[in-house]
C-alpha cells in the first residue's frame, strides 16, 4: 500500500513550504519552481488516492487513525468518502494551475507568498479529510492565517480592511463551532471527538437547534449564504489572483462541505425544522447575488458576486433534502470551483497586462486577444450552466431534485439561471465585442505558459460536462446513505413528514 | 529522603520537610547569594570564598544531622559553582548576577521535577505548605517565566542604565514569593507569600528611578496593592473567626458545615475574592494593571503579567476550587459575573489602546477572565486546564513583552502601534515571532494558545458553564481584532520614513535564544501538546 496517502497529501505542501522558506529570498524563480513542483507532485499523489478509492461505496475509505492528545480524547483521524474525494482533487488540481497562471504576478516577497500558498493547500486538504472534530477545527482555523496573509500583504488597495474583515468573520463562526463541538463531546460522554462516534449522541430538539445554529453560522459565513456574505466581495476583490482562486474554488466549498458533513447527520431534526428557512435564504442569495453582480462595474467583483449566487444553488440543493439535488450540490461545488477559479485566473491575466478591472474600460477584447476571448467565453458559458459544459450537470440535478421537495423554491431559483446568463453575457458583450478600445489596446493575447495552464481546465470543463458519470458514481452512494438515513426521516422520493411529526419521532428516539 | 519528605507533625517542633520546599529555598538562597556578591563590590572573590565556606560547613552539618546527603551535596556543588562563576566574571557583576539567577531558575525546575517524581502529594511544615501538583506546576511556570525574563531583559536594562545590583535578587525574591504562593496551604502562608512577591514587585516597578511614569506606576501599585492585601487579610481574619483555623483544609471543612453563619461566610468569601481579584487583575479590581504594566520596565512587566498571574491563580484555585469547593454555589455566581465583566472589559478596552504595552496589559485582563473559567469548573479537568493555560500564557506573554523590549531598545521610547508599521518588512524574523505570539494569544490553532483555550473551554463546557464559554468566545474574537491590528501594522502597512533610517532588528545572544525558545515552545505545544497536557492533568491534585 505504501505510505498513508492522505497524510502524504497533507504533508507534501507543508514540506514544500519549508523547502521554499529555506531558499534565499533573491532566487525568486527557484522559489516559484519549488512551489509549482510541490503542487504538481501533490496533484499526482491525489491521483493515487483517486485510484485507491473504491467507487460505489458510501463509507469512509483510506482511513488513518493515530492518537494525538490522549488525555482529551483527540485523535488524528483521516478518511475520504464520496463527498470529499472530488473536493480534495479539485484542490490539488487547481493549485498547480493557479501557481502556473500567476507565475510573475507577485514580484516582491516571493518567498512568503509561496510559503503561505503551500501552507494553505495543506490546511485545505486537511479540512476535507479530517474525521476528528478537533482536527477538523484545527485545519479549519489554520486556513485563516495564510489566507489572511495572502490578502493582507499582496492584496489590492483596500487589502487591510478586507483581510481583517475576512479573518474576524471566519473566526466568529469558528469559535462558536468549537463550543458546539465541545458540547457534543460531553453530551456523547465517550471521551472522543471521532466523527462517526458522535453521530450517536442523543439530543433534545432544543439542544439540536442551538448546536445547529453554532455550526451553521460557521459554515454559512464560509459559503457564504445570504446575509452572511458581506465579507466575500471585499476579500475576493482585494486578494491576489491565487488568493481569489483559492477562496472561490475551495474555501467556499468548505462551507458547503461542512453543512453536508455535520449539520445533516448530526442534527437531523433541527435540519428538518430549519430547512425551509435556509432554502429561502439560499434562493434570496441566488437572486440577490445575480442582481448585484449585474450592477458591478468591476469584473472581479462581478465574479465574486456570481459566487454568492452559485453557492446559493449549492445550499438549495443540500437543504432540499433530496438525493438527486444533494448529489448535484456536491458536483456543482466542484464545477463552481473549476469555472470560478478559471474566471479569476483569466481576470488575473487581464489585470496583469492592463492594470484595470473596470468593465467599461474594455471593448473589443475578442479581437485584441482572440485566444483569451475564446477561453473566457467557454468559461462564462460553463459558469452559466450551458448544457454540454460542466455547470449544467451540477445545476440541473439541483433544480430537478429541489423541484420534488420544494417546488416553489426550485422555480424561483430557476430565474437565477436566467439572470446568470444575463449578467455574464452582458459583461462579456461589453468587454469582448465592439471595436478595440481603451484598455483592450494594451492587451496582448495569452502566451504559451498561460495557454498551457488553461488547457487542463478547459478540458475538464468540457469533459465533466459530457461525461459526469465518474463523479456521480462516487458521490451518490455517500449522499444516498446520508439523505436516506432513518434519522432524516425521508426517503429519496417520499413525501416528507411535516415538522411536528419529525420532531416527535426524533424525541422518541432520543429516549 | 523518606525522613525529609514525611508529613509534618503539628506541635511545637514541626519537622521541616526541607526537600519539599527546596525549590523555594534555592530561589531564596540564590537571591541572598547574588545580593552578597553584589554588595561585596571589589572584594567579590573574598565574599565568594566566604559563601563557599559557609555552604560547605552548613551542608556538612545538615548531612550529619539528617542523614540525607542529596541536598547538602547539591548545596555544596552550588557553592563551588558560584566560586567558579565569580572567578570567571570578576569584572562583570551584572552578567554574574544574571547567570546565577538563570542557574537558580534552572535548579528550581530540576528540584521541582525531582520532588514531583519522588514525593507524594501532601502538606508539609505543619500543614503550611502543600507539595502537590498545583504547587509543582506553578513552580515550573514561574521558573520558566523567570528564566526567559533574565534572558530578555539583560541588554535592555544595560541600555536604560537601570541595571543595578538589586535587580536579580529582587527578581528571585519575587519568584520565591510566587512559588510559595502557589504552594500555600494555609491562609497565613498565602498572605506572607503575597507580601513577599508584592514588595519585590513594587520596587522592581519603580526601578527606573528617573522615569516619572515608572515612579507613578510603582506608587499606584503599592497603594492599591497594600489596600488589597489589607482586604485579603481581613477576609482571612473573618475565616479564622468563623472556623477557628487558618489552615485551608480545616477552614474549608468548617465553612462547609451546615449552620455556619451565612452572612459572615459570604463576607469572608467576598473579601478573599477581592484580594485575589486584585492580584489576578480581575475586573473591577483591575484598575492598576494597565498603568503598572505600562510604567514598569518592560521585562519586569512581562514577568509580572506571567508569573504573578500564575502564582495568584494557583492560590485562588487552591482556596476556592479546593478548600471552599463545597461552597461553590455560594461563590460561583459572584465569580461568574466577574468573569463576564473581566473578559468583556479587558477585550473592549484593549481595542482602543495605541500603546502596545498598555494594550497587552488589557489583553492580560481578558486572559484572566478565561482562566477564571477553568477555576470555576471546580473539577480535575478545570484545575489541569487552569495550570496548562497559565504556563502557556506565561510563555506567550513573556515572549511578546520580550519582543517589545527589543523594539524599545530601537525606538528608545514606549512602543506605539505607529512605531511598528512596516516592521515586518524590515525585520521579518522578529516580526514573525511577534506575530506568532499574538496569534497564540488570540488562540489560533497551530499555536499553544489554541490548546490552552481549548483546555479551558473544554473544562467550562464540562462544568455546564457553556454560556460563560460563549462569552469567552465573543471576547476572544474582539481580542483577535486588536492582536490583528498589530500584525496588520507590522506586515501590511508601509514603513514611516523616519524608521527607514534605523537598522533592522537582529537580536543576538541571550535575547535571541530566549525568543527562539519561547516561539519554539509556542509551536511545539500547539502541535504536540500531549506530554504537557498529561503533566498538567497529573498535576491536577490539590493536597489540603
């Protein structure tokens, strides 16, 4: 079997960071090469994980367990299942792409930059594979510092404000979750923070609702769900390209992942109780994000707000409590990571050349930079869920599934798809069509390196769009086990028992 | 050994368990030694020889009298060592003092480890002194803080020209008082220990004689400290009046008996809380803290914030969580209120500070609130969490004040937020270490600060203090804001033009070693805290 693969995945980027830190500061290219090589090796290692993963199995696989702090019952437990497999792959795939794409964008303090990027990758992988709640929490918070440094040191003009806002928002949620974890731990009474062991903890409905709140705020801020999203546009816009890519593609997914992993299985009764309200918030987010995106004059901010809309879909899919929609949510998280990550990279290319992100300053980009224009169009189409591209295979099942259980929400959210087409295509039209004017004149086309990093992204966007089966084969069993779990009181297509009944049943089980 | 470590018998001739109090004796002895060597002036070799002679004779007599040779042998060895050191640094008395003080702290750690490994938890010296986990752990904390302080303060004191001979004896005497306070099993002993440490600290605070701020601080500290000591003493008197004993075990048992006059008990407990509240800087008895922290020489501030807190909380723990544990329902509501106020006021007032020492002073108040959660848990986990927190906090606090010490040597004035702007660009390593301490104080995972907070929160939730823990969470987030402000200023702000003329800060020698040790401890304890957590949970024994 070789060395434990999940620990290897976590350790590799951290080691790379240490190596990069040991290289003298003036050897910038050596540091960049180290970062690129590290991320590529990590990606290759994650392919080993993919190969060892058995499709069609719902349970955790490739588990590792070691005692960490025995006196507190904290263990170093790792494992991967259908939900996390592709999120880890997304992370390891996008990192080399992002590093390659932003090669020369950070001219100063290169060492600190790439060390932060690599530490961040370690923490992100750790969050997805941790099966001990404290270990999860440690990785969850550990992401904060490198991300905060990336935004604050290498960000745009309002970077300090954005960095501190990002940090504090996330910290509030995190600490509350920690209290929730502790409460669960003592309620369990088994001196363990093991994910599966804590599934058995009996709770009253009041406790469930309060704990649900403690966890939910942490994840809703991360997602971000309307109205917890206000940190996002600032952080995204001010972050350097690689930071935006990581934020949009992976950090936001941690919110969605946390909801799936913890809220639904741990607090089923509270989930049933609060699902309609949260679905309402997510639909508001879909429409609000789309409308605000339409109003943006800064293309990076537009992409940032589009994330609010897209992640609204993901949350809708999860809280529709339907196997189809929830599986769609997982796939949509991967897709959103690819499309939005690609969009931020493309915007980064543009900004690197022209130092302008104002939509109105561009015109005729498609003529000035045809390859860039073509790739941009494809990614935009993927983002607005054109059939045949990856966005569609995630968003469509969400809507179908949600329509089964919450038709009104599904119908309303569908307008979000229309609006997405509107704001994305409108922006595309303004920037890429027409005579070559303004900043577009200073826009040479993509160079071979940039084309090279975009090729795999484009290939995946098309590949997943045409053949999503490998994803669903691995995602669905886990989701099915979760959603059809007796405690969620609902089979895939059955009419849901209404609130009070579920509460009664839940209370009975608690005794 | 067994003879020495036996439980003391009460009566006219208490058997003195020398071994059990050997850490205190060492600190005290080194203090006297350094003082003697210093006052001997140019005659130092002579004084040193005299000390050696006295030590050898005393050690021989003690060995013959008790039949145990370990301690006398150690004493003799120390006597020879001081002679060698004196000969080595004849012309550099300060360095000699620093080295001897450092050696004293190291010896304290060693002796404590020896005691912890060999002696059972018990009270000795007629029930006056406890030799239990809390006492041992507090000694570690105080000695570690002292050791770091000696390393960090040397150059600073030289440059400010306040490096006088009394510094090290006073530091050691304060440490003696602190370790003794952590080990006091009798309210009289508590009072004596508090006075020993306080008197030393009053003088240390006012050490810069020509600095008006320091003088003001010292006077303020002295007046308020004396006031609080008086209140504490009054509380002790009331306890004695109610129970007829100042011994913690007896007084605690007697207070718990049904029929004890309620009004008097409450008054006694309240006065004791006020007394301890002053020493641990709990709101609303915190008024002196920011001023004193700001005015005292920075290394002293670091030592005060870390070691005094550790010692005072150990006594607080022993008295309330231990002796008066059965009365928890009486005193917990009061402490609950104080804890909430402490956490919120400390964090909120720290936000508006621009002077970094003052900011850390307020942050120390907030941390006192977190420690109170561990104390109020009244459980084994609570005791071990408190001890663990205090040690971790001591390292981070002394470390961060240490960086400030280094910074002050550059700016030659109090360090404000503006002074560290762009500091991270110029001296990334030192600024990075500072950021590490600050992140640790904020409780971020990967640092020891997280593990400490986790331990305390864990104990709190276990003891059904969940809402108090939620308050602590809110306070922690507010606190994170002002810690972050410093990090922002260091790494994200541009350097002011006048700072560009200054050379980058590159600590050397003892300062570099202390900072490296402290930051390594913060990381190691943040990643693999298992061993220390075990040590703390084994130390969660209160002998009364």
